[in-house]
C-alpha cells in the first residue's frame, strides 16, 4: 500500500505534487480543529449527565461530518477560486447548517452547565471557534476579500443587536462578535493564501506552456522566413533558365544541355541550403550579396549601381540582416519589375539620427488597373522586418515615382567611440564588392559563354525573360571563377 502511494506520488509532476500538498493540507485542517477543539469537551461533562453527553456527542459528530464534507467542499471551492468550476452552493448550505447546529449544541451545553470544571467557558468558546472555521475557510475562497469583510462586519453587527435586544446582554453579544471575528479572520489567513498560491502556480504553468508554444511558433516562422529567403531567388533563376533551355531545345541548339546542367546544379545546391536552414546555420554575407546583386542584375539587363560610404564598421548580425535585404530586394526586381533598366543601391549613415540607411531604387514597375500580376505584399518583406526587429530596424517599401519602386531600411548604428570599444568588425565598403564583381566578369569562360548565348538569342528571338535568363546563366558561370569563400549556391544568386 505504501509502495503504491509512493509510486503514484513520484509519477506526478512537481506542479501536481505542490497542488496535492496544498489541497490536502487544507482538507485536513477541519480534523485538527475537531480533535483539538471539540473532542476535549467529551471528557469534561459533569458526572455523565445524559443531556450533557448527548449535546457534547452531537457537537463532536457534527464536526466529524463537517470534516468529511470539507474534502469535497474545499475541492469545489478551490476550483471556483481558480476559475475552473462553479460555486458549490448546495455544499455551502449543508456546511452552514452543520455549523449552526453544532454551535447551538455547544452553547446549550454551556447553558445546562454540562461542563463542571472552572474553565467551562473557555472550553466551549474554543470549541465554538473551531466549529466555525471550516465554513469560513470555504467561504473565503468563494467571494472577494471586500465582500468577505463586509459579510463579517454585517454578521458581527447582527449578532450584537440580537443578543442585546433579546437578552439585554450587550457585552455577551460583543464577546460573541469577537469570537466570530477571530474565527473568520483566522480562517481567511489560512485558506485564502493557499488558494492564491495555487493560482500563482497554475498561472506559471500556463505561462511555461505558452512560452513553449511561442518557441515552437518562432522556430516555424524562422524556418519559413529562411526558406523563403534562400529558395526565392533560386526558384526564380531556375524558372528563367528552364525557359531559356526550352527555347534553345526547340531550335535544336546544343546550349540547351548546358542550361539544364546549370538548373541541376542550382537545384542540388538549393537542397544543401535547405538543410542548412533546418539546422539554423544559414547566414548571409553582405559583401557577397552586394557583388551577387550587381552581377546578376547586370546579366539580366539591369544597370545596377552600388553607392555607399567606406569604412563603416558593422556587427556581424547587422551585416547578415543587410545581406538578406540585398538578396530579397534583388529577387523582387527580377520577379516584379519586368521592364527594369536601372537599379541603384545606396548606403549612407545619417549622423544626425545615428542610423544607417540602405535604399534600393529601381524602375520598370508597370501596374495596370485590375492587373492580377501586380506586386502584392508577400512573406519576403515580412520576413525582412522580422529579421530587423531584433536590431531595432525599420523597413519601408512602395512606389516613389512613376514606374519606380523604393525599398528603404534603417538600422541604428553605434558612434565611432562605441565602435572602437566593441572590437574589430567587418566593413561595409562597396569597393570589395566591386572588385569581386569585376573579377567575376573577367572570368576565363565568361566571354565565350556570353557570345554563344547572344548568338542563341539572336537565332531564336526569345522573350525578355529568356534573354534575362541567358545573362543570368553567363553570370552563374562567371561566379565559379571568382574564388569567393561563399557557397556554390551563390554562383547563380550571388554571382
């Protein structure tokens, strides 16, 4: 039996153990009052008088019944206090009747002088106070503190008036009111904090579960955001290169095989990047993203200019966030600006506000009334804002002139003194990106590939998207000759 109880106790969670401890402590209190307050009067009745013994036995039996009832009553009262159940009105009525009957029996025992020792008054008063406590403990859990105190004040006033008007015993009425107040306050101090403690514990448990759910939701958002940022441009380039391969295959040109090989390579590298996203290791390199944006946009027929201040020292997490901004902005130009010819990416520091401002302007945005293909707010910009939020950054986007679109990002930057104190950081300068991109354009196979693709485009008369894909294909192979320390997947997206 003991082993089974011990096993059940250990199988409970810490929260359930604490809850059980507080509950059963409260359940057993009426038994201590019955044994310690009411049971002693049984041994003090005068000479075994039948009436005195009957009254004492009645009072004790009623308190024992109250002890059994208190287990159910306190459980329901605690559920009501924790807002997990209804008010146990019927149980409160039964408890009130038992308490009142026991009080009548005790004071009748005092009236018939059923206790013969000199401490008869003190013994009955102690038993009467003990008898009141179960009812008051349950009542304190069912009503507010203000209502409890108001009810106690009303009961004291009524008791004094009844005793004074009926028996002219105003002092006796005041003593009874004092007894009632003492029992009520003692019950309130015992029961109410127990209920409050259980409520706090359960609220903490709910908060812990909510925190766990939020952590899962945050991880899902991170995965979705990273997956969108990583795969967005890859899929766009695959679609364009596949379209070019179809056009070339229809003309039976051998370049179609090379284009499909590129598609296969991009798909394989995309798989590797997805695995990195799952592991949470994926980061964007700002310098590689700048070089890749310039190269891929120019290859797609968009004149891309990168302007910025030299020597700006940025933390790694800020560089990574700006890298994702460049990647997403480039993807949006390829997807939504079908007629884009010019694109300017500017980076500057507003020293009056101590913020770094990055803007990307492009033309070629054509939106006709009722056009279903018009750019709509998607998950890309939302994902960027989520990346910028931990850095206290802001993001704004929208049309700024006829046929133009602007993406603006602002990030707070430290002062020069703060930068020096925080140790070495990577620079934002665009010269390295320019050197990387220029080195790519001088790759050994770039000229030949570009010449072959231009001939193919003249021969087949492809659409603008197909011509963009040709340039992107050349830029992809040029990226392999750059020797950057980035992943091969950047060859198309960042090359």
